[in-house]
């Protein structure tokens, strides 16, 4: 036994290690689920939104006012806001939360990714709640409300939205002696303006001013295809061959990529060399964007609001634009659907809508609120009058649309950077999309 | 009648005790390794989208699809490119460094420790630092190129360039992978008896000759071990791609590890992802067997000497 | 003599190359948050902006202290688990005989060759169905035993002289008592090595915690750091570097304190051809 005793002392130094770990684990388990502790008696609702914690004082003030107003009306329902930062991270992180069953109660739903959430059975159908409360849905723009509808089922109450419009720099137009774009103008008018607004001094390696800013962001260029009568997918959203590689689509892609190839719009590397926002810097005369752009431009020091004009997109065979919208949805895992319903009605209701519209990021989906702001600025009526031309983005209907957009972006890169002929690039992309969607 | 002692038909106690000793680890292995390996094969025969209620059996459809999927082959190709370049280069570098620090010079232990630092540091933090180093114009490498007068090279956006993104990642992997490989080579070098070198020196062999005819052959087992383990982990590389390029630009750095992650945890197609993982597994197995065959042939040659 | 100085020169250059990213990380973290980035010409800022660190620690979207707590809990439990389970199994494989012993050991070894992608998907689904997603269980239990650890400790236990065992058996000790009172204490260096490896491996583990955690409160340091990078619209490099320094330091510290175990540990495994 002497042998054992001599060694026995050394082993005792290990004995505390498992015990300590178990203690830590036990303490840790107590905090295992990691949900915010509810103040006693209150119901807690977790609301997810995109964008990191903001440094914009207007946005922060808005959130505080909304929170204060809610607290006055419903002191027993506590709202916990979760911001999910990172571009392109919102949808994957939320889906991960759904898989892990740690999803929030309410989510902000972007129309261009609505299908992902709806088709994965993550959102609660609001129609029974609408019927029970007799909510009048006609207060919303119909084509905006439709974005979150699937037949008779409604999955989100709309908050704000925007059609995509064309912004132009009046000063640059004046300087070139080009008349401002008229409502209902055509591709021919647009091309002519581009040519006259591109300034390429003799001997310079590239233009010092461009007519148009082309951004390889599919949500921003798919409208050209629609306006020419083409599309990227079949009506049921399952096939690209026969649509993406059809003649009208090809013409449209030829048209807008041709702008870059003719140096009427800067290439990707030239855009990067120009800096953060070439339109704001007065280096491009026109760009396509949504209502949100007004916020940044208002704060700009280089461009005055009087110099900015907005007009509907130039048309060809059709006059259309696309609508991007944000709404609020209740998740299926929400344990307090009634309270969540109260909250999203509040968010979608006139009080919050008015405050949100004042921020200027989007147009309120509530028609009355939106129309009441018609005359507050010369640009607002232009947005409002183009809403009726707005179509739903594919992402509201097709679950895997994000992959289609990835392939679409690569396709344009192949044409502009790789020099692939348009027909071949479209056919290759169509085949790849079919492989992704068909499976 | 003679009385014979009772025949013990029971096993000796220690024969079963051993099983008790390994039981906890075996249970753990069963749940987290053995069962998953089988379940992954089953999964690969289904369309298993985690959030959707129906998960139909699709047989070999997943495999048929991935064989025709250009993105899958692109990912495998990228992984092959990464492995074939980073592993031999990394091993050569590690061997060189090992030879350097194998010498009995004072303070050598300090250098050994230093070279191991990247291997134990947070791979996420290192990815962030290297992204910063690779910044065009502002990064440290850009500054160095500028100082050397290579101004146009200083403007290259390494991680966004289709031709340079992968080499940039490979270069970084040499830096992070140096430590463990170096230590393994050191262990191998320590196993070579000194007398061999002394005998060779007496026979008039040059340093290069003793390296080529003593060191290299006797290091073969170690080299093989490092080759296999480095290749396997190179095929599974994930964190640098996730943090630095997300598979871009235009899928030029989308390696198979990242591709499978995307399938399984971004798009939640777990059946398809499992099928892809199995194909990867078979590929790694084939490569390892190939490496084994090549090395054992070499080992035979040397033991015949 | 020349060879020695040349060797030192090379080693020094290599050391510089190794340390450069770390040094750059630290230097940048001390620069002003929205100012110019350092160059070797302007290495140090006029003022050392230590407040970057405070800013990082105060970020509510990425609470680093909570991440630290989570990581410590997980690492401690995993290390404790591996020390116990791997030593038991290693001892069993090394010093006890039982039917199928060598086959089972080979099975353990073979699983080390399976790529992670194969096992992680089903493991994730298993953990999910157990309701363990986003809890400490998911982070700890899969790491409680490792084939590498078993291999390491088996190698060590094989080196113990049989006489110790025989003497103890004569004294009437059971197998478990021999393991607990003789084998384990003698294996302290090997255990320390395993502890060092397991600690660093768990501390720097990224992929699995990324998969199984979904709320901020449960994230580990590595995952939290990756989220930190997302939190910025335009990248704020000094803050990012400060966060990186915070995450790297504890593991580096542990490594420096235990570094001799790493060299020895790898040597123990590498010698098997």
C-alpha cells in the first residue's frame, strides 16, 4: 500500500477540476436559454429588424418615440428590439434562429425575401386575425398589400415601401442644355440624354462625367428587362430557359450593358475609383434608386435638394417599375399571437406610419398617410404617381430567388468584365438557374 | 475418483473491466461519430429541408444532381487548387524551418515558440488582420509594394481579384500552418540517430548529400503523416473563406467546405449537403490511399538499401 | 560560426514575419477610430487611443464579456471531460485486455479521418432534436471526448512499466484503483498536454459554435468576433483590431504558459508512422 499512498497525494490535485467544472456548468445551465428576463407580470415580445445599431439621431428618436407611445398604451407588453446587422445576413441568421427554435415573435419582412419565410412555413397567417378584428385592409395600397399575400392568406401588414425611380441632377442637365426627363419618356430619350450628359475631354483616359450610373445589383436592373416585355423566369417561377434567354430579355440586357460598354456609364473599377456616391458627387447625371436615397441626399453638402429631380423609369414596350416594401409578420413560434397582433397593428397604424413617413426612408403603405404628404416636397408626387406601375419583386414569390440574383450578378460581370457575348452569357445563366431551381 | 479443481468458465475480471473503461468514450463516439456517419448516408438519400414538413425519399437524385452541378465541381476544383499548392509549399517551408531550429543554438526554443503562435490564435481574429493587411492602397502589403516602387501592384485588391484571391489565402495558410508542421518535423528529426550523420561526414559526404540520403528517407514516416493530415484539413478549410471572401469573387475561392456549409446552413438543403459531404469523403479517402501507395513504395525502396 | 549567424539571421527574419500581423493588430487598435490608418512611416498615433478597447467592451450588440464567460464555461467543461474520458479510454486500450480491443481502437482512429462536413450535419440534427440548440449542452457535450486525446493518452500509458501494475495487483488493487491511484497521477504531464490542446482547440473553435448558437447571449468569443465585423457598415479598422486583440490575448496567454506541453504532445503523436 505504500506505493499507492505515495502517489495518492498527487492525484488529489485533479479532484477539484471536475468538481469546479460541474459547478460552472450548473451555474451556466441556469442561464442556458439566454432569453431576456421578463419583468414580472409582463409579456415579452421579441422583434427582429435588419441593420445594426444606428448612429442616425433621427432614427433613434423615432424608435424612442414609438417605444414610449407603445408603453403608454400597453404597459403590460414589453418589446425587445433585436437588430441583425450585416448586409445579406438578415435572412440566413433568422432562418438559423427558426431552425434552432429561438426565433423572435415578430419579424420585419422584406418583400424581396418574403417567399423564403412564407414557403418555409415560418409565418402565421394573419387572415383570421384580420377577420376577427374587422381590420379594413383597403387603407393600404393594393399592390403593396399583395406583396405579402398568397391567395387568401396574408402574412404581413405592410409598413413602408418605394417604387424604383430615376434620379437626375438638374444642374448637370442645365449645363449640357438637355431638357429634363418628362413623365412617360422612352428609352430613346434616355439614351440621347446619356450621350449628351457624358463628358469625355480630349486626351483623357476616361470620361470626367457620366450620363448614368449602372450598378450591378439585380433588384436595380431587372426593370429594364420587364420594360422590354421580357422576364427572367417563367410565370410560375420555376424555369429560366425560354425567358432569361428570350429575345426581349436579350435586347434589354444588351441595352443596359451597352451603356457601360459605350462609356456612358462607368465600369465597376471606374465606379470604385470615383468614391462612395458618384451621383451625390455630381459625377454622374442619372441613377436608379428608391425613396430611401432622399435621406442621404438631404444630408449631402455637395448636392442641394433643388438640384435633384425624380422621374419614372424610361419605358419601352411597357411602363413598369418594381416595388420594394417592408412589412411586419408574426412567427409561427410566437406564444402570444394576440399581443403580437396588437403590436403590428400599432406599427402599421396611422400614428407610427406618420412618424415613419417623416423619416423619409419610404412611402407609407397607408394611402391616407402617404397622400397627406404629397405636397410636402416637389418630388413626393412623382413617387406617388408611379406606384401604380410597380410590380412585385420575384423574391416575394420564389423561395430560391436569392440564388437567381447571385447568378444574375455573375452573368452581368461575365458580360461587362469577362467580355462574354450577351447571348451566351444569358444562355449559360439560364441553364445554371434551371439547375438550382429545378431541384 | 480423483477430485479435480473446478474449471473456471467465467472470464477473468479484467477482460470485461477494460470495456467499462472505454464505455463512456465509446458511447460518445457512437453518438457523435458512428451514428452521424451512418445517418449522413441516409440523409443523402432524402430531400431534407429542415424547416419544411415533408422530407421525401429521393434515392440517388441528390448524387445525380451534384454530378451535374457546375458549382459543386467548381468548389472541388478550388479545394484541389488550394490543397495542391498550400500543402507541399507549407511542408517545404516547415521542413526548412524545422532544420533551422533543430540546431543546438542558444535561444532556439524561443523562436520555436514564436513560430507556433499563429496556430493557437483565434482564426477569426487572424482572418480579420490579414484582410486588413491585404487592403489595396492602405494595407501593409500595399505600403511595402509602394515603397518598393511597384505602385500599380500596391493598388491590387488581392481578396477581390479573381486570379489573386486564392493565392492570397494560400499565402496566409503558410503562415498559420507553419507551427504544428514544424513541430512534427522536429519530432521526426529528433528520431534520426546522430551517428548516421557523423559516419556520413567521415565518409566525406556534403551537407546536401547527408540531407538527401539520410534525413529525407528517415523522415518519410513523419512526412507521410504530415502530408495526410495536412491534406485532409486543407480539404476542409472554412474559416478564412467565411471571414475574408465568402467564396468570392465570383466563386473563385468557394472551396468545398464553404460550399457544403452554404448548402446545409444557409439554404438548409441538408440531404444535398450530406451527399456532397460523402463525395468529399470518398475523394479524401482516394487521395489518402494514393498518398499511402506512393509513400510505401518509397519506404520499401529505402529499406532495401 | 558563419552558419550560426546566418541561422540566427534567418530565424530573426522569420520571427519578424510571424509577429508582423500581431504587431500590426496591436498598433492599429491604438489608432483613432476614424482617423488615418498606420503605415510604417506613421506607426504610432500621437495619442494612444485606449478608449477603442472600452468602446468594444461596451458594444451591446456584441457583449464580449458574456462571450468570454461562455467560452470559459465551455472550455473548462470540455477539458475536464476529456481529461476523464480520454484517460479512462486511453488506459483501457493501453493496459487492459478485452475482446475486440485493437479493432475498437482502430475504429476510434479511423473516425479521425472522416471530414467534419460528413458528421456535422447529422450531429447538428441530433443536437436539434434533443432540444440542445443554443444551450451549453450543444457546445460542451460533443467535445467531451476525442479520438486524439485517447490516442495521446494511450501512447503515454503504453510507456508505463508493467512492474508498477503487478505490484499493485499483488496488493489487491482493482483495475480501476490502479488507474486512479497510480496511472493517473503518473500521467500528469500527458494530462497537462491534453488539457492544453483541448483548451486551445475549444477556445478557438469556430465552425461548430457558429452552427449551434443562434442568440447573442450564447455565442462564444470566436463567433462573437465574427459578428462584430458585421456590425459595421463601413469597416472601422481600429475598433476591429481592438476586438481582435481582446479575443486573441487569453488564448495566447494560456499558450505561453503551457507551450512546452504542445511541443511534447505533438511529438508523442507524430512519432507513430
